[in-house]
């Protein structure tokens, strides 16, 4: 799977980006603040429409699609600073992340109550399975499924938001700074989850990160974005060791 | 005793109105200030079909739901294009426009003269309802149905999506939900129920004029909502109870009518301020306004 | 003939501008949708009437007393309602609902004390000014002269004085304002006092012309907010632009159709504008996430 976008943007952040994302690999997107990485994510996932160029995935053109349709095409996203949905329980968060929308039209769960019950049960089981897979048997989150989102710390919510993505049938995940602001204790877990996503679930991951250690450990390919264009792309070690990249981004 | 029945009938109507407001305001955090506009549209449309074509109740209800639903698309569209305070003022504008049309389009609505002699609702095309007992039963049944249906919505996956939209619409979109569709459905249902309440009201009091459907009335409905509580079923119902029964209590105490009307508004206003400060989810509500 | 309407519109527009600034002073600095301003407007009107009709003060003194009292009421709304809510970290919408409550309390207290009927301030008919075909009534004369004077003074204060600078800074970024060491609380107090003054001036000038009743506040406030939005949210100079534009628009509607449809035209124009150019004629364009 690959997609290409060549874009210009209303506020002139991206000035001609051509990016091919390789299927089944973890690609990191690095670059200074404000260089347009999140904007790129917004464009890919359909939240930013003010661009010229094309966003293609497996032959499908995303240009005219609305954000939610793009998501249904198999794009999952973790937002910068994204948390669990507040006011909802952990279980409700997980259920919403599922692609199974049975019963979500008004009164449909009243009319087709049997179908609704079985789909809810299936989603609940899937959520529990995911939690066990990531955190191990008998982990504390299994008991906290009915707790409101506010019961979890910032770091926990980041991991859970990441775990939540496994509920949907996605092909490509856009992760925006998954480790930022997170306790180092959790970073290992995040690394493990992302690796599993690639190896066990066959997902393609596009990752925005500022944590270079993390990028080295996790990413197969690294793309360096500077001043609205891609300056360098290639295997991670190669890019991060490149003289120019280290000079302009890392200041070394 | 008949007077008590009258109060109960009005209570049922207001329970429907406040519950309808809860769906958009309480569950999806869409602050509409135009419930009375839909209440009025329902009343006038229902009256029109009742008086012109003498249709049975179910047909009238369907037509009212259809028309208020169509108007609700205007509000839905506004909610997509306008955010925050702009949306609020757009709904106020919609309310004022509806009122102005009801007041000035005298050819159709008879403006400030109102429409008298509205006939009773016909059940199954045969029984024409008149008298307190009939409307008491009808309003209780309808209220019960609406409470049941709306309570279901609160607990249902649909309600879950609305709550999620309130929490973070962008994330919900990124989970593949068409949030515009969900909000439109919420507006539609909210308007439809308000409209139905309007038909019941029109047929019961057999006279309507635009002064029942003003911005003040919308403010009254949302006051009931915020005092009682948002986001669940208990809050709106008890809020309606509070605002409908309070004036009766004042009357009981023996206050002269001239002061009573203003005094109870003062009490509502104070209650609103105090609730927002001490218990912003409302006295019996579940969720706090964002 | 049309010029009469345009002049009328401009003068009404001056009143809208004053009220819009009264609202915007609070809105731009606190971001609260200050619906209670409708109640404050009514309060000013009735205080003015009371001191003229019941106490017998000359118009000038009555208006000054009314303005002073209104400034106090405005300050009370901050001290009793908005500030406590802010300290509780209540959301802006919660503050707006409380504001609605405050408005209801104020208007109904007034109605309870003074009754619901329309009142007038003075009955004497004074000689209007005439410029060719155009007639300017005496109340209009005062509205124009005083209104313009106040607006000009305000713009000067806004641009040239320290206070004006603080006001603009607070409107731009509250956190930064505090970080720089400025006292938000004190500035807010000044803001609410000033807001009360503007609302009172607009109110007195209007009711001197058309009389008063307890329910006129809401529709006048909505027009003022529309004026603010049309002109462009975020700045004060745009309130003047929007106010004048709205005044002329409404007047031309009366000229072309009838006075009943003013509201409809106002809102249709507002909605079209919001959809096409949400920043108003001259406001700030906002970058969305």
C-alpha cells in the first residue's frame, strides 16, 4: 500500500510534499515544530481540505472524502494530546472505537434488540481481549472498564487511546506523538503495542515523534520534514545519522 | 379538581418540551435557543391540518413531525457551519424569525389575533377529544411514551455517540462516525417532539397565538432544563415539574397574580444562577455543560 | 426621500454601536456571552425614567444618576455572578446560562416594581431641525451628538491611553496578560463599569425617544450582538462599523418593505454573512485546528 501526496496548503505550511508510505512498515515523520507534520496528518485523515494534490491509498483517492468516510476506509488516528472521551467509561470508549455501528441509529437498539445485545457482547469481549493482550491476564484495567475516563492518568489515557485503536479494522494508523508527556514507564508499553500492531496485526504505521530514541527503536523508515518539504527519507538509522539532518534538526 | 387536571396536562406538555431540549442541549452539547419555535411550528401546522382537513391524530402527528423535521434541517445546517456562540445566536435568530412570521403573516396565521376554535384531536378518525379528562389521558399517554423513548435514547448506543460528540467531535469523526448525521438526527427528534407538544397544546386550549412561542418561552424551557438537570432523563422531567408546579405553589400561598408572574420568574432566574454555581449539572442531572 | 431613511438609520446605528460596545467590552475580554446586558439595559431605562418622572430631576441629572447606578449594577454582575463562576473554573456556556438567569431576575424585578406597561420619559414635542427635506427630531439630535462624542472619545481612549492598551491586551490574550504582571481582576472591574456606562448611555438616549417597557431589552441586545458580528468580532472599532451598517440596513428595510420584517432581514443578512464571511466585515480571521 502506498499513497502519494503533493500539496500546498492555505497557510502555506506544506510546500510540496511527496510521500510514499510503505505498507506493513512503521514510518516515522520527524521535523521541527510547526513544520506541518500534524497538518499532513490532518490532510491524510480528511480534516484539512485546503490543499492541492492527491491523497491515494490502494487506488482510492481521498481528496473529496469526508473525514469519517476516510476513517471507514481503514485509517485510525491518535491525536496529539488525544485522551479518552471524557464523560464516557473506558468500555464505552472501546465500543465507540469499533467499526461495528450496530444499534447506533436512534431506536434501532430498541427494535432489533437481540442483534444489539449480541453486538454489544461481542464488542465487550473484543475490548477485554485487547486489554489482556496488551496488559496481561488479570490486569487492573479489566476491573476499571466501568470507570469514567477521568479515573485514568494522562499517561494511562494515552496508552488506552492507543489500545482503543485496535478495536477498529484499520489498515493504516496515524499516531501523533504517542509518547509525548508520557511517563517513561509507559513508553515501553507503547513501543510494544506499536511493534505488535505491525507484526501481529499487519498494520501500517505513520508516526510523528520528537523522541529520537523511540524513533530509532521502533521505526523502519524515517522521513525528515523541514520547512514544508521532505528533505530526506530512508531507513531510520540512515536518516538520523545524516549530517544535514542532524545539523538542522538536532542541532548537532 | 379540574384545575389539577389542567396543571397535569400542562406538566405533561412541558415534560415533553424539556426532554426534547435535553436531547440536543444536554446530550450533544448543542445549545439551541429555539425550542419554542418548533413548539410553535408544530402548534400552527397541526392546527392548520386539523382545521382544514379534519385528519385523524396519527396523520396530524406524522405531518407535524415531517414539517418540524424539515425546519430542523435549517438548524442542523447552522450547527455544521457555525460554532459556539455564533450557533447560539443563529438559533435565537431562527426563533425570532419564526415568531415574526407567525405574527406578521396574517393571511395564514391571523397574526396577533390568533386562531380560535381549534377542534379536538380525533383518535382513530372517530373519537373527537374534548374536555379535560380526554386530554389528561392523551397527554399522560404521550408523555409516558416520550419519557420511555427518550430514556431509551439516553442509554442507547445512539446516546453514547451523542455523548461522545459532546466530549470530542473530532475524535468521534476519526472513529468513522458521521457526526453531522448524528447531530441532525438529534435535532430532528428534538424538533419533532417539541412540535408534537405544540399540537397537543393547540388542540387542548383550542386557541393559539404567537405570544406563546417567543424567545422568552425558549428561555423558559431551557431554564427548566438546566435547573432540573441535563444529560439524563430524571433531570429534565423533574425540571419541568419544578417550573410548572412552582407557580401553583405561589398561588396557593395567596400572592396577588400581578406580582406572582414576575416573582416566579425571579425565582427561576435565581435558581438558574445558584444551580450554575453550586451544581452546574442541574439538581438531578448527570452532565455539566461544556 | 431615501436619504431620510439613511439618516435615521445612521442615527439608530449610533445607538446600536454604543450598545454593541457595551456588550463587546465584556465579550472580548471575558469571552462570556453577556446576555444579562439586556437586563442592564432595561435597568438603565427605568432608572432614567424614575428619576425624571417620579423624582423630577432634570433630564441631564437623571441620566447621569441612571448611568452611575447602571455602572454599579454591571459591576455587581461581575462580582456576584461572573467572578465566582470564573473562580470555580466554570465553562463559558455555564456563565452564559447564569447570565440568562441574571437577566431574568433584573427584568422581572423591574417589572414587579414599575409595572409592565409602556412608559414615556417626556411628552413635550420640541421643534425638529430641518435640512432641506430631511428632518432630525430633537431626540435624534441628542442621540447623534452625544453618541458620536462618546464613540470618538472611546476610540481615542482605546488607542492613546494606558487603560485602552490594557483593555486591548486583555481582549487579545488573558493568560499572557496575567503572565506579564497585569491585574486581570482590576481591569475586569474597569471593563464592567465601562460596559455599564455604554449600555446606560445607549438606553437613555433611546428611551428618551421611544419610551420603555420591560421587554424591549432582549431584541435590542440581539440587534447589538448582530451589529458586533456583522462588523467583526474581536475589535471595538468594528462595533461602530457594524452598528451603523445594521442601522442603515434596518432602516432601508422599513423603507422598502415594512417595519415588521426588520428582524427577519437582519437575521437573514447575519446568517448569510456568517456562512460566507464569519469574521464579519473587518474582524479577525481565525485559524481552525
